[in-house]
């Protein structure tokens, strides 16, 4: 489905919000929280004064993501709910208590001076999730990541007063994280939502159908597609490795160094393990073994003025 067709389909499903919507439930909580994420969300590495703002942004993102991923909602209902969140974040609706998560973030944005566009882009991504179930190729998938993931990094850079020149490396990191998450969840996404983020042209080239995602283990053909995605993700992480050295904030540089390192580790795990046969995640011990040295290394490099290390050959395509 092309971007234009997707936009037209979303528009056709999006009724205007009227007074009858007010007071009705908007969120559909999944029960997931920051502790369920692969990567630190508002961790102690960030300045204490900014953590409450990051928490509000995460709560907003979590709420709209839960709506998009709710298998019990019809696409038109998802879009209607997401429209309400978009109107609230834009200040077009300010009273409905069902949209308190958006109201809190709108106040945070006003206090910090960060643009609401990052939030609007996230809403657009999750509206797309309501109607778009397949991605033609890698560029099509990265177009989705530009809305669903990259705004998160851009928000953090803006919140810390960083130069927008850092957007490119941040975008590469966020897109890589999004693809890693897609690979981890590829079976569940297909089984529960009939949603497939693997590039369809790569699947066709490997001679594998989407039904292979419902199998208990990856076939050789599907493994070929997964590895091709990991190769492209590793290339993104090569660009993302520049990010810590580009940042003025010591705190954000340490946080980003940890996230880059965790992403590299997850790429290695996904190469070695089968996401259809098991949930490929890092346990607490593995996370600490990666995070501690990465944060300290980033701090030491800033003190000594040394460049960040290059990605290991194991992580390169």
C-alpha cells in the first residue's frame, strides 16, 4: 500500500470528533510500562529535572501505541481515538478528562518549548498501523520508522537543547531500534494483528510467504530475510554510533551510548537465536553488563576527548 493510498484510507476512516465523544474512554491500556521496553526510558542517566517530562512523553506514546495494537478495536475506532489524542496535543481539545495523558504532555511541551510535531508524527504512525499491514520494501519500512520511532529521538534532543544537526544519527538509531523490535515481535504481530513489517520484496526474493511467521521455528528462507534485515539494521547502527560524540549533554551522550551498545547486542542475539522459537531479549544481567561499561566509556571519552569506538565487525553487514 503506497503512502498516498494509506493517507486516503486513514482520512476516509476518520470521523470528526464531536461533543458526544467527550467523557468516553479513549485509552486501552495494555499493561505495558517502561520496564517492558528493550532500552532505558527516562533512566537515571538523564538529568533529574527532565525525567518527569520524558515520563509524560513516554506515557503519551504508550497510550497511543496501545490503541493501535489493540486487536479488539476496529480500524475506524482506532483512528477515532487517535484523532482525539491529536486534537488534545494540538490544544484543539482541552477539557476531556479521558485525554488526561495528552493534556499533561501538552503542558509539558508548553513548559519546555519542545514542538508538538513529534507527537503529531507519532499519532500519524499509529493511524497508519490501523490500516497498513504490509511494507513493500526497506525504504517503505524506514518511512514508517520516520514517524513511529525517529520523533522519540528528536524529542529527546530538543528537550536537552541539542543541535538539530544531531537528528541524522538519532534517526538512524531510532529506526534501528524500531526494526529490532519488529524482528523480536514478528510472529506475535502476524498472529494477533496480521501485521508484517518484514519487507515484502525481500520475502519474495527468498521465496517465503508471510504464513511462515506462524510456524514454531524459522525456515531457512525466513532466516535469510531476518538476516538481511539485521544487516541493514547494523548499517543504521554504524551511523548511530556517531551520536554520543555529537551531543553537548553529558547525560544524553551516556544514555545514547548505552542504547547503541544494547542495540548492537540485540542484533547479535537475533542473529544467533530464532525470534519465532523464543522471545529474544536481554536479561537484567546482560543489560547491566552492556550498559555499565558503555556509560562509563562514553564518560571517559568525553573527559579525554577521544572518539567513539567503531562498531565491531560482528555487527557490520
